[in-house]
C-alpha cells in the first residue's frame, strides 16, 4: 500500500472503480478507509462463472449474491446469472454488462446495466 496509504487513510477517496477482473462486484464501504470499491470488468468478453454455492442470494434479486468479507476486503454483492449471449453455454458463463454514473453536484447515482441497457441495480451513493 505504501505510497497510497496517506491518501486512503485521509478518507478523501469516496469510490474506486476498476475493471480488470471479469466480474461485477459492488463492495461494501471499507471499514478503515471509508471508500466504496467497484469491480466492473464484466463488459467485454465471456468469463467463467464463480462458484457461488456458499453465497446467499440478495433478498428480492437472485442475480446478486452476498459475498462475505475476507482479510482486508469488505463484503459485497456479486452479479451472478447465466449469460444468454453465449449460445448453448449460458450456464457456464457469467453475465456481461456495464456501469454508468450520473453526477449532480454532491450526488452520485450508480447504475449497473445489462448489455441491452436494462437496469440491473441502481443506487445513490453518499
């Protein structure tokens, strides 16, 4: 963490978005740094689904699974569903999609979308 420590510990980083990992995970607020991490790398290509058998489905939406906290990584929601864009292998691959942000002064609205633009989850972050 070295060079980033002063910035993270200052609490000035509100959110952190990255996309290298091929999945969509919305992490809970980090207990030490206060930031909300977002892995949004599920857009470009088919990727193998994770084993989510131990994760509870999010109440009201089976596509999201609650991941427990592990080491210094906060708990979070993992998007998991068959990928209808991979013919004959939908169950093997995870869902593709993307995330958009709407900024309005101090307000930030985060919208997770399927490839067709339909909304999978949206939230206002504070």
